[in-house]
């Protein structure tokens, strides 16, 4: 009788098999609000997805959770892609999410924040790179659509405020898939037209409409622009990446035109003020110089120029006197020193300096005389030479050799006829 009753596990397995075999449940796209969100330490996401009437449990494993570009949280509206199956342990069905995006503009917002962070870290937003906008431009370039409210507002404002300014329009796609390349290309083209300032923008619209101005290629084109750029994208509350990179951000296209050119009437008033201030400054300067000239003309020195040299003459005399005194004192000192030298013992007795030297020289001469071989010869000795060499032994002589005998008073030449050695 119990055979007709199934176990809970059996029913659960049956239902899971039904879910897994249904092609409609293999890839399901759901949107709803996150609740009970938990990011597990394993890296998996556990949460529920609900709307006004129903709720479904969800799990996203680490391999897919790591690809989510935002931080999920309770109350956040999301778009989830996954497959629906049964979790046997709980006997409940759930969605196994493979992808999760923020609903509506959420994905665009994530991309916006990511690019903003990247470009900021690279320094594209730094104030050091911002160039000043010329106060009185001669030529203004405009990168926007050739039709629409933006170009009308910009042109009308420039012509009203500063009609002598030349404007050059670079007709551009400002929304759609190809808009970003067209905007970047025209910003680069504008660098070849000798512009003083470049307005880049469009009128208001949805975030999707404004999105080309959040593209990296447009941001880098603005950053590399040869011309200072005023961004004018959307309405006052709209901010794009182009606004952060541009040299100056305008809240609207009309405001961009007002920032790009001065008001002619304001310039006229300012010029009038400058003329008045310049005339006043010239008048004050002329009066000051007149007073100064009068004071110089009436000065005691100008009226009595000789006074300027009286003190100088006296100073010159004093310096001459001091110089003469110094020279005389120096001469007197030199005279005294000269008299001392003339009366010194050495000059009075000059032989004193040479007495010891003369004795020393005499001793040296005596020593030389003692060593002089000629003196030895005078005592009866002689020196015999053979071929200019003094003989020291009879063994150095042969018969018939010619010898020279040196005596104290001359030389005797002789020929050897006989040699006899001492035994």
C-alpha cells in the first residue's frame, strides 16, 4: 500500500529533471529588484530577485560574479541572465545567474564612472592642463550639428554679443553610433583653422543621446586639441566626460557662446572707462611732473650751482694735503733707514764679511797644492806615458815603444831599448 507514496527526494529529482529538460528555462532574462544580497567569502553572490508580486532566489558563482562591473546592493534594480533549475536540498527553484547588469541607464553609468576614473588618473582633468580662453577672440569654431537649437542659440548669442567675431561651423554628428568618431575628427580638423577658441557640444537629450560625449576618443581629442575648448553638452544638470577634459565647461550652448565672446556693449563701456582713467592718469602725471620741475628750477642748488663744487674743492685740498704728508713721512722714514744701513758694521768693515771665507779658501788651496801631482814631480818624481796612458808596470812596455816622460818642468820623449824587471 505504501508503494504509491513518493519520497520528497524523488519528487524533487523529478521536478529538477523537468526544469533541466525545458529549453525555455535554459536561458532566461529577468528584471527585478535585489533583496537579501550576500557576497560570500567564496566569491559567490546569493540574493533574491523580486517585483511587486513575486520573488525568486538567485545564485551567481564566482566565475561570473567577478565580471560584474558594479557593486550589487539591496534595492538595486537589475537585469539578470541565467538558467532556472531546482535546488534539491531546499526543494525550491532558483535562477543560476550568468550575467547581471544595472537596469535602465545603470550600465552606461558604470561605463561613465570607469572611464572618468581612468582619465582622471592619467591627468586629463588636471587644472594644470587647462588653457585660458582668450578675452577677445577673432575667430570661434563650433563643433555641433548644423541644424537644431544648439547651433541657433550659439550663433544668435555670438552675433548679438560680438558681431565682429568670425565663426566657423564644423557640421558634426552628435548622436548615434558614428557620432564619436565624427566629433573627434572635427575637433582635430579645427586645429588647422587658426581659431582662438572652439565650442564643442549639442543640445539636451537623454543620457543615450549625450553618450558620444562620454566616449574616450572624444575625450582624448579635446585633450589634444590645439585650440582651447569650451564644452557645451546638454542642459545645466548634465555632466559628460567632455566637460571634465575641456578647458572650460559651459552649462548650455548659449552659455558657451557667452563665455567664448565678450559683450560689445560691455567692451564699449569698458573702453570709455579706460579712456577716462587714462586721461586722469596722464593729467595727474603731467601735474606731478610740473610740480617736480618747478621744485627743481627753484632749488637752491640750481640757482647757485657753484655751491655744489665748494665742498668738493675743500675735500680735494684736504686729500692733497694728506697725500703730501704721507709722502713726506715715507721719505723721512726711508732716509732714517738708509742712514742706519750706511753706518752699519758691515758697510764700515766690509772685509768682515769675507775674512772667514778667505781663510777657508786658503785652506782649500793648500789642500789642492798638496794633492797637485806637479808639486810631487818637483821633488824628483816623474810620470811615464805610453800612448797617452800612464805606465804602472814594465810589463806594459815593449822594445821600440816610444815613451813620454813627464817631469816638473817639461816632457822627455825616448825609445825603449832594453826592459829589465825587478826580481
